[in-house]
């Protein structure tokens, strides 16, 4: 499914080279629920961005569904990302001028899906995430939990095989955070590969597999089951 081989990601800061990812070897199977933990600056978000093709390795090889991502051009990357990967961020990243419904519809519009299919899929997503009475509201008219549900609907509207969540509960109160995690876990139970970056040890323990990163390296990789 996802295979990272000897991945390095270096940044130049002044005259110093920062090793954000340092010799990462990682394999994630379809349908896994993986949490990525570690202190700030450990490389968690860099790893997530690389898996999501928002960033590129300095060296190493990344395979997604047996395709070598590191050899793709920008157009191939964009198409692969749109077809296979969904993103949920701590800051939601909704478009302020669009309604909840329009934000959810956007990936389908960009993918060239016809209007009737878009309407059907968006209605299904809105109903599934209990957003019916908020569909025509803009982000500034929604609570944090509602915004994150809109973001999840937008991330999954194209039926991706991988869902990447970067601190998805970071801006939410405890109850809203619990609701969001239950939604993400329900998607995982339907077969979506779920990868969650979090500082929250409670959330990290809910995944079936957890890795801890320190200084750009994977310090530990273990199962949470049992």
C-alpha cells in the first residue's frame, strides 16, 4: 500500500542542513490505523506531507499502490493525490467564501465530476455527518466541531484509500474532538487507511499501530492491539 524506503528530507536553514526525515523505512498496509507521535520538530508533519505528496523526499523511494511516487511529474502527482488521498488538518483549511456544501463539493468539481453526481455525493456526505442544517452556512457561522466535520466530508468525498489527519482534534473541545475521532475511526472500519499525527497520547493509544518519531527518525513502531 504505502512503502517508504530510506527516505531523507533535508532543509537548508542558513548555512546549516536540518535533517527533517532521516533514513525513514516504513510500510503501511491497506486499512491500517496508524498514529504518529513525537515532540515538536520530530518530523511528524513532514512525514505526513511527504506521504500526501505535499512535499518531496531529498532522497529515497516512495511507493503508493506499487507505483513509484518519486518518479511522478506534478500532473501525475496531482491526479494520484486527488484519487487516493484525503487530508484533514488542525486548522480546517476551509474556503471562507464558500458554504459548507460548496467546500465539500470542491474536490468533485476539480475532478470534473458531473453536476448530478456531485449533488448526490454531497447530499450523502452531509447526511452522514449530520450537517443537514448547516449545509448553507459559511465556515465563520460554524463551530469548530462542525468545521472539522465539513473538512472530513471534503477529504473523503472522492472516496480516497488513504486519509491523513494532522492534529485533527487540536483546535476542538473535548466532546467535539471525541466526535471527530469517532467519525475518522468509522471511516477506517470501512477500509480507509487512517494515519493520524497527534500530540495526544490518549488518541495515539486508540490506533491499532503507533510509531514515535524523534529527531527525524522512527524511534519505535509497535502494535496497540491487546
